[in-house]
C-alpha cells in the first residue's frame, strides 16, 4: 500500500519546491539563495556518497553530468527562481515548466522518426488552450512590473530542463545517481555563484523561516525526493510517477493558495485543468515511454 502512495508523495514534494522558492526569496535574491542551496546540496550528497558507498563519475561521464547540472539545476531552477522573484505566482511557474513532456515530444517529432498519435495532437492543442486561459484569466501576480520578463525566463527554464533530461537520457546511462547528483549540484553552483557576485547584493536575511525553508529545499527536496526516485527506479515504479506528474501544477496552485493566498479566477482554474489533461494525454503515449523518467529536482 505504501509503495503505491510513493509516486503521489513524490509529486507533492516536487510541487512544494515552487512554494519553497517563494518562501526563500523573501529573504535572499534568487542566485544568492540558489548558491546557498547548491553548496548545501553538494555537502549533503558527498556525505551520502561516503555513507552509501556510491561512486563519483569520472572522465567523460563527469563532464556529461556537469552539463546536465547546468541545464537542469542551473537553467531550470535559476529560471523558475528568477521568474518568481520578478513577481510570477508559484502556481503559474509550475504550470509553464510542467509543459516539459509536451516540449519533449515536440522535439522528438521534429528530430526523430517519432510520430504523434491522435491523442497527443489533442493534448498539444489542449495545452495551448490551457496556457491561454490561465494567461487571459485574472492571476494574482506579486508584481506586474516585469511580467513579460518573468514569462520569458520561465520559458528558458522549461527549455533547460527539457534539453537537460534528454541529454541525461543520451549520455548519462548507468551512472551512479547519487554521485551524479553531487556533480550536477556542483556545476549548477559554479553557475549561480559568479552570477550572484556580479549582479546581486548577496545580502541574506538569516532567520528561522529561511533556515527551515533551506532545510526543506535541501534535505526534503534535493535529498529525500531523490532517494524516493532511486527507490522507485529500483522497484519499477518510475512509470507511476510519470502517470501522475500532470498533477504537479494544480498541486502547486493549491499549496500556493494555502501558503500565500495566490488565487486564480474560474478561467484560470479551467486553464490549469486543460493543461493537466494535455500533459497526461501527451505523456501517456507508448512511444515516449522511454522518456518518462524526467524527474530530477
């Protein structure tokens, strides 16, 4: 019974990452906050490498893991954190990057022999309708001053995680996932730290709220969620995660509503449901089953 609940627990944890980002960004700028998080992640995963007797990738595999880290953790997390810091609601940022399976299939259709099934075409159209409804509806932004820029960087985040997961699928097969995560977080940190030094004040308002948020982001998300993923991979449950991943945006929207009173009107709510249905229709097709393990947070 507990094993069956793991995919849903994983989705709830994944969704909470967007809410955690908004919490943390109240006390530090995005690259500064992510620099702290990546440093803590590296320390934690190096400890796990020792305790669990895992292996750090070397040679070409180390390089490939670093590229994945820059694309997934660098562009994906960097883009979403920057978008939220610019005023984008956590729920909307989750919705935009949650279109990853759709973009993945679009790339496959464009550059390989894969072909869309009718249900996937329906999902693609439903996705555009969903996004349009959310953007046309009344969404409670924290600030309207940089709305266009926030959407652009969030879309960059979407491209980053899509390319990163495809790159990982092609070049990082068989690598130790704990050791790989340590390299990925290190590479992302090498992206965030120079940016923070160059473009941010690096001022941090240390308090219990920030510390608890960092504990959640580092221990619960970057560690517990990854260990849950490892467990599911080893026990063949990764496809179950894919089947419920479309629930992430609405789950994030509910969490953000409870924590920050973020709200959407009826048009926005309909858009979220359409987008969730779109991701489900696109991701469930058999020909993309080999790409369903796209969950690194």
